C-alpha cells in the first residue's frame, strides 16, 4: 500500500484533516491538468477545489487496494466533462494566434523558447480527447494502465488512441512551427 492510499483510507474512516496532505501533494498537478485543457486560471482553480470537495464527499466509495491517484484523476476527468457540458465549450475553436497573456498558461515561468510555444499551440489545436490523453500521460506521469482505468477502456485501445493523439500533436506541431 502506498502512503497516499493509507492517508485516503484514514480520510475515509473519518480523519478528514488528513485530506490536506493529499491536497498539498496533488493540487498543483490537478491545476496543471485543468489549465492545459481550459486555458483559464480561475476555472482551473475552481475545478481543483471541486475535485477535493468530491473526494471528501465520496470518500466512502474509495476501495481498499485502489490506487488513489487513479481514483482522483477519474474524479477530475468527470469534473472536466461536467464543466464542458455546462458551458457547451467541448468543441470550442482555439485561436493559435492568441497571445501569451490571453492564454494564461502554467508554463509562464519557463524560458520563452519557440519549441515550448509551438508545443503549447499544437496542444491547443488538437482534439480535446487527444489533448487529455497526452496530458494524463506526459504531464501527470500516469502509466497507460491507470489511464485505461480512468478512460474505462482496455490497454490495447488506449495505446491505439495514444498513438493517434501523438500523431495529431506531431502534425499540429509541424504545422504551427512552419516545418
């Protein structure tokens, strides 16, 4: 059992103050997960709060032996889907000419290199489903097995989807970089 699992089991059993440890550990990663998909700081922060509210609210559903991070990102994904449905922005158009100030990206502290800018624009240009797969794997570090659980699909299907997502990202990267 991982330390996160033990902490969550304590939360489930009524020691809700321990949830703060999980918040401290995962809130930044969740924020980045939402920010890379929404490009909206305020809503990303709100969604992080919603995830931890739902962790507390649905703590009774956490199962012994479950992986906390997978469970948490399943809740996060459901929050993101609800957000898009409520705002009907799931298939929004993204303007690759948008300035850095308008984007409100979490990479603001990075050196402004052309490749980072092109990658950011390429990520914004791919389909929301493909963007989410890439973010879950490359930015949050979740392995395929965990992502397959979150997406409720088999490993083989996930690998095919990830291959297509990476191909779309590569094509968009070369398109926005002019190569």
